[in-house]
């Protein structure tokens, strides 16, 4: 996953294929979304 600026005020999260996942207002919020998505991926791979 990548975190990039989206315009001047927002933050965008892209998956490894370059597809947009979400846009947030705050960088801290974007980092939290990335953290939760990564934890979810790990949990699914453990099944």
C-alpha cells in the first residue's frame, strides 16, 4: 500500500496494483486505515 497526497489537503491510499482504496482528510486517519487493512490481510492469511 502507498500513501500519497491527493490534491492539496487530502491523503489517498492506493493498493499494490495502484487502485485507489480511500481518501482521507488527515494523514493520521490515513495511516490508521492502512494499519487496519494490513492487520486484516494478516488475519485472513492465517486462516
